[in-house]
């Protein structure tokens, strides 16, 4: 929760004045402390009364305006297992507590403290760190870096949870950890621990037709990844024996030399998985175009599911600083359509959304990623409203893509599971926004 301007908040006077220890602390434990604690992304800690009391007015403002906890999904579209929104009753309790003078209450009323694993949101069985720190230059553009870590795992593993942790939050903009399976030609000549750029590699690791799997991601606001999603029949990510890991790092210069050694931790499944969780990059609009000055440019990416018995379990949209909103729409082989996600975009808080129940996507289902961008001078984050913008890696470029979690039977291979289709195959038309929904063929 962050400080905010004062607002007028109306709430009926409670019959009993809530206290921090009895009514407020349980709400903070459930909804806030995973971020609001030392070493995490939030700017201050809410683990105790002494830490929370100075922020009482800010807490009231933030929860009454529903700025906190952050949640950008449209409440009328879809149901999500990780919904962070406070109930109206919890909001009322927090507002009433502040209005009553933010009393501490009786120490005997305090619930047991929530136990966090220091430095992690999970309790990893295995931790893999970059072999040596990467030295981030003081100024200028830092291209994406790819660092091979030779792990050569001695056995097949099923992973239920994973978390990527930046070594230096000041310079790590975001990152991914890919599983490089045995026999892959990707980075086969790379020296482990050395940083390479995309241009020096023969292939893009994220191509879905290769079945490349993401083990973990870091973005501001994302947190750790859970693979045993509700209704997925004991799902887990599969890491074959002999696999290595590749760290994909996006660094940002701070004005002075910095160093980073990021790491990933993961938990082995304590159950017998019945299905495989696959973390893919799709759909992607590599052919997007955003005209100069356009305040609401539309771009659509499309991918088709090429195998049966697949379920859609998770989505994390991704755009850059011109992004406004994002939608996932399914077009089933029957011709029926269903919008399963719709939400605002916040570049500084890039959440993932776990469906309350995985959605079956039969073979032939088309997954559309629909985004809108503000490339006008009214966008305070716009690097250059006079520029026509294409798809690109840096923040002054743009992206229309998402990271999706798919669940399917263990014996189904992820290679060729997804294929770019429809509007994602069109050529860019300079001066024209797109590709757009008007170009969708049925």
C-alpha cells in the first residue's frame, strides 16, 4: 500500500470499534503481508502494529478507493483463484479502524504470525543461481542477456511451485528462466555463466513449436508461480533428466555500475502429477503497428491450439508503457466465442491471473490477445508520441503478447501444441493500427 491523496470516505459507524490485533491484522496477513514485508516489492512493511500505525490514513485511502490490493481484472469477466480484492466487509473494517484512531487492542487477540521463508515466497527444494554476477553498465541501453547454467539434473522432476528472485532489484527489470532440455541446439556453444545477446544465438528460445518451457518468471507484482492449479488434477511442470537452465534477463541502467546474480528456486511435487503444466508465450502480435499520436490503437495476436485434451489455466498479459488494456478471447471450432479475461494494464504491476477452473480449449480453438495502446501526448509515460511504434524488446518499443498456462495429459508433448494463425500472419501496414478485430476471419 502506498501513500495517496486524501479522499472522502463514507462508511456506516460500526457497532464495535475494530482493533489492530483482533480484526485488522488477520486481513493484513491474508491480503497484504506477502508484499508488505522486508525485502519484498512493497515500499513499507505491515507485519506489526508499530509498522502499520504510521500508514493508517494511507491504508484507509488505498482500500476505500480499491487501489490496494492491486487487481486489474474486470470483475464482470471470468473468475480467478488468486483474486486479491478485499471484501466489502474487510474494507469497512479497515476504514472503521482508522476512523476510530487506529487502536492497537489487546495483545491476547493477535493471531499467530504468518511464517515466511526468508527471501522467498515458497520453500524451495532446489535453488539455482547465476554462476557469477553480471556487471550492468552505468548508462545506455542494455540488450536482453541470456545466461546458460549447466545443471544437468540427474533425474526427471515434476515441479509444483517456482520463483525467480532478482539479485539486484535496482537493475532487474524482468526475467525468465527457461528449461533447456537435453539435445537442444539452443545455446549449445555457449560458455556457462557468460552473458549472450539474442543476436548471437541461432534460435529464439520462446518458440512454441519447439516446446520450450518457462520454469519461472519475475515481473514487478507477479510473485511466485503455482502449477497445481485448481481443477487441473494435480498438474506440475516437467523438467527432464539432464536439463539445463537459461536465465533471460532484462536489465536497466541506473546511472552507476551495478551487479546482479539472480536465482530461481523450485519445489518438487509431493504428489503424483496426473497432468502437465506448460508455460508458453502466446498469443503474440509480432506484426503490431501503432500509428504516431493514436490514443487508442488496437492490436490483436492469434494462436491456434493444435492438439486435443488441452485446458487453459492461467494468463499474464504483457505490454510496455503505451499499453492500456488487454483481453483474451476464445473462438471455438464451433464458431462460438468467449471472453475469458479482460483487464486494465499497469506496466509497474504485471500480475498473472489463475482461472478458478481451467477452461477446455479443444483442438482448433483460436486464442486471441486483444490490446489497446495510448501513443498520444496525453500519455505521461509515452517516450515519443510522434513515433510510429512496432513490436520490439525495449520499453520504448511495444509488445502485444501474454504468458499462458496450459494443462494437458502427461503423455502429450508440447512441441507444435500452439501455432501462430490468422491475424498474426498478416503483414504490417505502415500508418495503420493493427492487426485489428476487423481483420479477423471466421
